[in-house]
C-alpha cells in the first residue's frame, strides 16, 4: 500500500497557538527523540532525527516558547541530524523532564481540550502512518508504553473507535477518520479525503454536487472551530465546570461531536433541544467569551 503524505505534511506545518500546546508538543518530541546531558555543570537537551524538516520544527517550537538566544549547536552525520540546546532547570520543569515529586520523566498529564488535541497530533506526526485513500481509509499509529495508553484514553474521550494490536493502534473507516480530522482541525486532510470519497461514491453525479458537499463540510468545520475556540477560552479563564448545568452540557457536547449538526447536537442533550435552542445556548457561550 502507498503512504498518504497529505496528513504528514499538514501536521508538520502545524504550529500550535497556545503556549500549553507547544509545551505538550515539546514534551512528546523529547520523550520520543530526546536525551538529557550534563555538560560543564549545565543541562543540555539533545534532539536526534533523520528528517531535518522535523528537527527544524522542534527548534521552531522551542524558539516560540523559550528565548531564541539560548545557546544551541546543530550537527549531522551520514545517518541523522541532532541539535544540542543549553537549558536551565526551570525549562526542565516546564517540559516535565524533571519533577520534584515524580523524579525524572514523569507521565504527561493533559488537562485542557487543546492540549489533548496537540498530544494526538504530535503522536500521529511522529508515529502515524495514513494509507493512501485509493487503498484504504486507515490510520496506523506505532507506539507502545504509557504513551499508547494515553493515546487510547484520548481516543475514547473523543469517541474515536480504534483497534489495538500489539504496539499498534488502528483507526479505520471513512466516518471514523472524518471525525478524527474534524476534532484535530486538519482541514486539508479532511478536504482531500472528502473529495476522493465523493468522487468514488458518486462517479455518476455532477461535479456541482461534490463541490456543494465540500462547501457544506467547510462551513461545518469553520463553525466547530469557532465554538471550539470560544469554549477553550472559557475553560482556560473560568473553567467549563463552573458554568451553569445547561451551558456546561452544551459545551461538552459541542466539543465531543465536531461533525454533528445543531439538530444532532440537540438530540444528544439529556433534555433534547431544537436547532434554535442549541443556537441560543451557544450564543450565550459566545457572550461569555466576548466578556472575557
């Protein structure tokens, strides 16, 4: 089977907006490809990669969250590239490399919705394998240890059906992948998959119908991204759990059902609502966001 480059390229070019998500990305990078050295009584982080573009991305993430003036050294040989970065003990703590209570390399804890998404994207970037859509709608993630368990936990939380085989996790099926791409905000991968699916399933239908489906999907993605940003901001500033029962419920339902319409969201509530009722509650969340 051929490997699909669309997803990998989109993830590689993605730089998180929030500091907490950048830190999450760096924590994953270090645990997969990093080492810690003590040189001349100073801590030195080392990242090693065969792919120079991925190493550059790690450096860019580091520059975004920490000072660009921190001393660093880039080297290479015939097999791989590596970068050495002088860091302080404070940076070690921020990256959860050293914990006063849990020692060296404690397990990563993901509190925010955005950080959970960042974690999934980083794991897929480094350990994921998406098959070409001509062959299969299938994503394979080759990961073991507690990172595998944490990935499974987040898939369960987002209601992403997955299969466990040895040190591999599979996400299979068009609808399942569509939901995953929705949640992660991977618009380009989602668009390409929809285009191919529409073409293959509707060969005898007009191109206008395919374009309509893509345009409608784009509107749904943009709507989800809009309210995801609003809810994440509220969660960061005051906490979703501090909202009223009705607003807390609609916030969680919106986050965990990215590809659902307003009508479908209303049906998922404990006391079902009409499309207008769902929109009314979402507007109240927007008003809270604007006040913040």
